[in-house]
């Protein structure tokens, strides 16, 4: 069984220009996920991109590069279309789809996710969310609000009595070539969840996220050095 990873990293980014290679603690953002993949049990680490600068940085970091057509790299193009393009051009049996905006991903996360394929057809990473009250605005002025998630102020549940939910953190998705081609989806059939801690589930999408991730990376490095 040949297991490979692919990191989808297009050049266009409006929130943070050149987001995938923006400097984060002295290294390009994409280098963190490339490094986690290379140190994991996958046999090949790939980056699918339409951008020459991203391709160059990815090569420097040790990844193989697949140039993706521009039409599969627009704001409206789906990740699944890029994954199918990858499957048409690269040979593999098991695919780990990694998003470059999750720099706190660790090699052991990927390895643990791969082990879950012994029980499931596909796997995704997530964090556990404890219940807390959610509200929705009923009009644009915000003068009226209503409760969401099937609760009300007269029967406010205790947190421990509400079923926990798992939130996709976007770090990685694992599936087989067969399932990807059959379903056209990043996950399908019997789906398993790999739980990551909440503090390592942050993604970089805005400048504020970038500030938070920088602090979290410093914290994670200090924690690891203390072991």
C-alpha cells in the first residue's frame, strides 16, 4: 500500500497576501505541514499548486510538486476538484490531504489518523467542542435574538448533559484512492474521527489568526523543549 500526502496551496489569497508562504516565526507557513508530513509514515509528500513561488518554497522544504491548472485554483474551485486532479497524475493507494493553514499539525497526528484506517474507510481530524449557549439574530438590527441548538432559557441544560460535538479543524483528511474516485469526496463511507487538542486546531485565515498561531507555536516549542 502506497501512502502519500498532498498539500493544496494555491497562490491567490485575499485575507493574507501569499498566505501559504507568509513568514511565521522565521519559516514559510507551508513548511510546517510539509515537515510534519515528511516526518510521518507517508512515503511521499506532495504540494499541489498553481504558484511558482509556492512550488519553489515547497521544493526547498523537501516536498514534490504537482502544478495545478489555474481553473482548479480559483476562489470557486473546490478542494475535491484539486484532489481528483492529483489522483489523475500521481500513483497512490492511501491519500492524506493536508491543509497548509494548520501549522500545529504533528507527525504523530498523521500516523494516528492512518492507524484508524484499519477500522474506517476514511478519517478526518477534529477537536471536541463542549456545549455552550448559541444564539441567532432574527433581523439585521439585532434587536431580536433567538436560541439555537434546540435549547431555551426555561430549560437551560447543564453542559455535561449535552452530547459533545466534534468540529472539523481542517488539519487533515485521509481516504483511499478507490473511495476518492468513487465518491469524489475527501471522506466517504464509514468515517472515523481523529481528535486533536483544541489549542493545536487553529488555522491561519486572517491577520489575527497569524498573531494567535505565532504565540501558539512559541508555546508549543517551549512545551516540547521541556519534555
